[in-house]
C-alpha cells in the first residue's frame, strides 16, 4: 500500500495574543485507502493539524506532501486547484451556500473542476445525494434545510470530484445516530475503494470503527496505533 | 478560472437580493440619465448659439481699419527730444477698400469659398417722427448677401426682390422696426455720421435671432448707401466671405490679409465670447456628470462591500472547495458589471426620455433667440460615452471589494 500523505516536522505557532506553539514537530504518514481518525482533547491542536493538511492554512514550518505533490510553499491558486481536484471537506459549522439548492451546492466543485459535462455532473451529484439519503431534498434551497441535512449535503459535495483524500472536522457532529452510522458506512466503503479518509472527531464510537486512531495531546502525537479490527479485514 | 460558474454564482447572488441590486442599479441609472440629459441639452445650446452666431456673422470680414493714431512730424524727426505738440488732428483716412470690387471678385474665385459680398457699412441714425435710434446700415448686392446669409429664410415680412426694383428700399431688423414703430411701406429718415440725410421706405423686415443684429441693422442697395455717403460707385468698406467649411476660414483669412494687406477678422475671433461660453458649459457638464457618477460609484462600492461581508462564509466555502482568488474576484466583479451595465442601459433610456421631453418643451426666448423649444442634440456618441462611464465607474467601485473578497482567509472563517 502506497503513502498518500506525509507530514514531516510540522510546527505551528499562534502569535495573538501571546506566542503559543500549537503543533510541536508533528510527523506522520497516511496510506492510500486508510480510514483515519484524529482524536484528542479540545485545544490539543487536532483541528489546526487538519487545516494545515487541508492546504488552506499555509503559515507553518515543516513539509506536507499529498498525492505525490509537495504542497509546502505553493501559490494560493495552485493550492485551490489542488483542493478542487484531490481534496473533499466536511466542516464542523459551515456547510452550504444558502442561495443555491442542495443539488447546485453539490455540483459547484464539479463544475469548477470541469472534468465532466454539466449534465453528467448533475447526474453524479444526484447519485451522491442518493447515497447520503438526501435525494428528496435536491431541489430545496440550502437555507431551508436543517443543520443535519446541510451537513449531509456537504458530505455529498465533498465526494463529487472523487477526491483522493476526504477530510472532515466532526463530519457527523450534527447527525443523529442512524445518519451518523450511514455516513460511517459510506466512509468505510470509500476507503475500501481506495479513497483516504481523515477525520477529526470527539465521538469515541466513531473513532473506534476507523482503521487507525492518531491521538494528540498538547500539540504532539502521543499514539498512532492501528485498531485491532483492521487485521480482520 | 471558469467564467461560467462565476457568472452563475454572481447571478444567484444578485437575484437573492433583488431590492439591494435594484437600489445599486438606480444609482447608476440616475447618474447616467442626468449625464445624457445634461450633455444633450448643453450641446444643443452650444450648437444653437454657434449656429445663430455663425449664421449672422461672416466667416471672414475684410475691412480697412482707420487708425487715427500717428506720431507728430517733430516726434518722427527728433525722437526722444523734448517735443510738445498741442491739438494734433487725426489724419483724414477713408475706410475704403481700394479696388474692393475687384478683390471681392478674386476672393470669390478661390477654392472653398461659398460666397462673397462686397458692401458699404456705416453708422446711421434712424428717425421716424420724434423717435431717433442709432444703428448701422449696410449697402449690399442683395442677391450676394442672400447667398451668404440665406436672407430669404430670415425675412419676417416683405420680399427681397422689392429692394432690387426700389432704389430707396430698406430691409430692417425686426426689433429695430418695432422700436421705430414702422411697417412695410412706412418711411424712415436715415442720417449718416457725415451729415447727409435720405428718406427710405421699409420694404421688408428680417430677424436672425441675434439681438445685436436684429436690433440695429438694415439693408439697403449698395448704390443707395454710396449715394447717401456721397461716394463713388467703387466705394466698398467691407467684404464678407463665407466658406464651405468654417474651419478653413482661419487660415484663409490670414492668406487674404497677406495678399491684400487689409485687416481680416474671422468668425472665431469675432465670437470669442460664444466659444469661451461653449468651453465653460462643456466643462460644467462633465464636472456635474462625473460627480453624479462618482456618487453612484460610492453607492455601488458600499453595497458591494456589504455583500462581501455578508458572503464571507460563502467565500470561505468556495475557496475551501477549490475556487481560487481569481474566481472570487470574477464573481463579485461580474455583479458590479451587471449592475453598471443594466443600470447604465436603463439610464440611457431615461436620459433619452428626459432629453426628448426637454426638446418638446415650449420655450419663449423673446425676440433675441429664434427658437420655440429648448435646443437638444440627440447624438449616439453621448450615449456610448455614458454607458462607458457607467461601466468604468462600476468596475472600479466593484474591483476593490472583490479584491478584499479574494483575500479572505478561509481558515479563520471555517474554524468558527
């Protein structure tokens, strides 16, 4: 199995109000098709780490490689293009563009990438919505959906370009148990098909079902063990 | 950068806030409409004044300036000496253009000359009973003068041909005739500065719509005026020249001056005040219009800024899902351009409507100006210019908020 993500010696400081080192020499690798959970107490730096990996935060020391590309020191426009093609996100709080329908929200990154004609992107978007159980709400404006529904549409959006890596910051934070389990199952299937999943989570049950848990404390990785059930695969 | 998606997002944003979009548009609309109305009206006024001035005055006037200043003989002989000369009389110089008729013939044969009219012009007093008014009288060949000034169109009463058959005929400016209380057939006594007097009969009245002419001027036959002044039939004081192209008059006037040695005055010099007024009105139009557009621009700037602040989450999401800075700039700039373009088009339509209403509004300018409604020019260039200004303003006003949007840091927004 090949390495799809490698982070080497990541250090990150916050300067405001006081200088504070939030990540301390974080080094780890992720294999293709791995379903990874990053856990830790609030303020341990796990979300910060995820945003560094997301390429949106470029203010750090160290080096990040993803999908065979070095991402450290790249221009914003290059990184945007890379995110569009290789990364899918599910955020903790903010999900959709309120003026657009659920379907349009899912389609937008696909239209931006332009790999398929619009008709086909629409079909693929419908398929992703069906997968997540939101097909009935496809034509509804995003502003009319509940938080949980919005988060599910956001998951469908993260999948639209078949990204190499899917990242989630509490991706099931707003979902009830049934939907949470559904999302978990989808992630597992995607990982089995070769897409890599990295999630930050507080939910011990969710973390327990993943392939590997990276536990962080005080800006450092304190353990990165594989879950026992992985061997049963 | 994919302009189609940017346009789609821009459209959705605009449609989601219809009222706000409309208000921003109306700012531009108002600015452009005022620009169109003002410039059409101002240019109309300029054109009207220029036309009436050019119609009533020759492109070139050739005359002999009687210069009475001359040094005394002693001053000439002993310059710098302590010379005292009392009561020196000016030299008796005639205003005559020597060989005036021949000069007129030769000028008339030059290329680009529409017509030439040699004439005798003099100051005169018009008497009708106790009323005595000062003015000028021009002795002309009425056919030639007609060719220059289209007198047939300017006649308010009477007939030009009557002047040819009646040696004592007089065609008088309308205002002058009214002040003297004379009509066709009435007699007027004309007294020249040399003291000679003649009774002439009014055979027509004309009006140029220019006060200085209608108020003072009369036409008589060339021979008649020569007679009143007790001069010979070759006595000519002025040659009026009209060119096909008024702009050619300036170099042509200098040429005439060089060839014949007489003073020339072209229309631009004679109407300096009108041309200066034109420049000032143009300046005024542009200053007011640009002010209006700048105000509209600030309106758009404000609204776009607010939009960017309202949409800051959306911008972060777009950036996170792979839209880059250029896409974001395009999204917001397109909104500004749309506002500018539609607002501008609407402004052109309203501007046209207002100009049209102005052009049919009755306007009583009195005797001095020969117009019935406000002068308005409809010229496509102004409409193009208006739209261009509108778009430039909105692009500038939209660009800075768009750049701000492009610089939004998604991490700080998305982390909550």
